[in-house]
C-alpha cells in the first residue's frame, strides 16, 4: 500500500480518503505529590509510534504501529495537565494524578500521585501511566501501565532514620526504593520532534535532610531545600511539556511538587497537513518527508483535522 494516503471507500459525499503513516508521541501529564517523607509523583504515560530506528515506547516496549486517519474529519485532541502538589498535613491540599493526553482513540494515562505520611495525604502511591512512589512505612507501590510506564518505588520501613519515600516511576525505569530518598525513574528519549529529547521522568522521593534527584526527562527533585539548611524541604515541580512527576517534600511542612504537563507530537507525511481548533497551542516544522507538529496545550474540547497538502 502506498505511503501517504489511500482511497478508503465511497460515502454520501464521494470518495473517503485517509492519511496513512502518521507518527505520534503522546505524553500525559505527570503526577503531583506531597510533603512529610513522601513518595515522588509518577510520570505521565508515554506512547510512541515512529519509524525512527532504535526508539521505544513506554515500559521499554516496542513502538506502536503508525496511525491512519480519515482526511477532513475532526478528531479529538487533548494535552494532559500536570497533577497538583500538596503541603504535608494540610487538610485543604491534596496531591493528584496527572491528566490524560488523547489523540482520537489513542490515550496516554496521567501519572499516579506520590503518597505522604500525614492525613489527608497518606496513602499508597497511586497507579497511573507510571506509578507514584510510596511514602515512609508504605511498601505497596503505585503501578504503571504496561506499554506506557513503570511502577513507583517503595517507602522505607520506618524502624530508623532517614524515613525515606520511594521515587516515582518513569517511562523506562521503576522509581527507586527508600532509603535513602529514592530517585525518580528515568524517562525515554525520542527524536520525533527533530532533536532527541528525554521526557516522562519520575519525581524524586524525600527524606528529612536528604535530597533526591528526579528521573531524567523532567522529573522534579525531592526535598530540594533541606530542612537542616533552614528551608521547609519542598519538592520541585516536574518540567512543563515533559510529563515529569513532581518531587516530594521532606518535612511535615514541606510542599510536594506539581507534575509537568504533557505533550503531543505528530509527524505527518508531507502529502498532508494538520489543522487545529482555536484552543490548541502548537508549533510546526518539517523533517525529510514529514510535516511535524508539537501540541503543548489544549483548552476545552479541541480537535485536529488532517487535510491534503
């Protein structure tokens, strides 16, 4: 079958055409987390369909098959927001999972929130595209989704300091267990946008006085300003448009970082173009044989339509 487009059949208005060989990277929003020796936020789900050699989809799985869409038919598109962070022990703040990112029927699931030790933010790490890390005293981790991401790390059994939380899962690596404070799992690199960029790293877990690193690919560091240095032990947010998980706070007053927003990248055969509804924030470029579109934000119910060039 030829590369670019085909006639699918005949409808009431004439021939129905499709565009074949559409490549995509769909990254969901990373999760937030909280304070008090918390687990790191999980990275957003990572789904990749490309012909670029040597690349992987989430969980280090094989890339997905390229997509085929009907020409001229608006399709749903949504970029997931990062999940919120919370202050440890504050009753009116709660960490949350990241938002899903969707292209038509293809969905990457938001990252799972990291857990804390102080109500109302105490729980196991939550499941998601990549799972959230568990806090000190919690050994059940947030589970990642096969083909999208990895599990979070376990918290330390609290028999002695440093009382450490586990790292959030990343697209290619599970979050590390505590102690010490568990680093977030690493993400995955893709050159689908034209240059190789790593995305979907998990957030770092936290322990008092011990920082940890977020996973490569936008994961936020845990306990970035240690309480022994006079700070509250806040975690850093995941980086925007990477789907990175938020870093955990180290002290009861420490704030967990929010997750990073997701992104959708489309490589469309240059026989066709993509047009977006007004609420889509996007940029465009070219690669040999392709038009390339990076969608960094959506508001409301938005669409993308593929047209003949």
